[in-house]
C-alpha cells in the first residue's frame, strides 16, 4: 500500500448544513479544531458560533460567502487532523485546493498557522461578500463547452460589460463571471456556439474584475501575516503550476491575483497527474471534508485517477490510508521537488 498521498481541499460550494459534525462527534482532534475556530473568529452577530452554523445552519446563513469560507477551511482542517489521529503513516507529497481551498492546502504545507489561515479566509469572505453587494454580478455555468467556445460566449455576450471565464473546473465544465445582465445574455448566446448554459445562484461575480476592491484590501491583510516556506508542493489556481516554496512574496501576490483571476483547476489537476510517479510510489489522492465535489471533477479530468473523499469518518467512499503526525505533532511532509 502506498505511503505517499496528495491532499485535495474543497472550495466554496461544497458546504452543507451538518458539515464536520460527524467528524467532531467521533474524533477529539476534529472537535479541537472547531473549538479553536470558535475562539478565533466571532460570528455571533450573524447567527452563532462557526461550529453552530456549520452543524445546524440555517443553510441561508451557512451559504453566505463570509460564513461559508471560514467554515469550509475549518471543516477541511478538522477532517485532516482526525485522519491523522486514526493511525496509518503517510507522507504528503502535494496539496491542492479549489479557490478558497488553496488556503487550506497552504496551511497543511506549513505556510501559516491554523488561526492565521482562518482569519485570512474570514477576511477574504467578508471582502468578497462586500464586493459582491457593491456590484451587480453573477455567474453562469457552461456545459459541454471547450475553452474556445467559452471565450466566444464571453465575446458575444459582454457588449461592453464584464464577462470572463472564471473557473475551468473540468473538461466541458467552465464557469463565466461578470455583470448580471451580461450573464443573462450569455445564457441566451451559449446555444449559438453549441453548448448549454445555466445561471448559478451565487452572491456575485467571483474571480472577475468586479472583485478588484476585495483583492486590493486582501493584499493588505496578507501583508500582515508572516508566511513560512512550504514543506511540500502546493498548486496555484492562478498559474496551474507549483508555488515556489520559498518565495513568500510571490505566493501572497498570487493569492491576491486569485480573487480576480480564473481558477485553473482542470489544468492544475492535469499537470499534477502527469507528474505523479508510477508503480508502488504513486501517491493516493484524498479529498478532505466536506462533500465529494473534487472527486466528481476528477472523473471528468482523468477517469483513471481515483480520489477518496472523506466527507464523514464512518463512510469513506473506498478504503483509506489516513495520516499520522510526526513526533512534533506535524504531518509528515515530503520535499516539494518530489512532485
């Protein structure tokens, strides 16, 4: 059985009421992470503690950008620590996270503490929520479109407004983002280039120029946190390449750029898979809680590459080799040059 693993971290959209509760009920390490989150950020004015909203909802509160982002980060880290405590030794060779999930991946790679990461994602959520409320933005999912078709929809429907490719999730699944009226036109225009379009129920035009105010303020927030060199490979959503493990200034810049730039998830996963060794040393891919969105996307990206999702501790979707800490309480991390 392989002792090498790649960790995939979910992004916004994976949240669901009850997320993380089963992990906390069955594992003290997961419960401790949620307790630390409740101490670190105050959501009382919104509807209660982070854990209460995650476990009990209501869904409309959990789905708020300023709530879902810290809740998702906390749930993923909690499931990771619970898996560590479970027993079998494994070495992390790489981490990757979809949009918000990149912060989870960076924390696991040692860039910053859990609390610093939580405060950053909470700030990110608040800033993106504010930018969404200040602009009339929306998003549209294109089904069956390739890159050229998606760009053709943007060119044909923008009519002087913002409309850009925002998420390259998987082959045939591209999301557009921009002004609400441009998104309306995109839904109508998509059929002219041979694809289907569906309007998404989102708060705003994420990963588009309409998020520029959030990006500018996030730059200041990132500057206030000390980043440490990465202990394993982490994939950038902006470049679809591995972050330079020691250039923390560039890393912070890319996190700012990520807010207004397209998420190159499909490209990142294709490159990650191509770089994996074969045979006994090939890492197993594991998706942290909540949900199994990334497993579903991987089926579209490369059906030969299996992902084990860990939405709940008692129902892994296939046998798993969890993590154990080293003698300092940290996950064993491989040098990034191995991936």
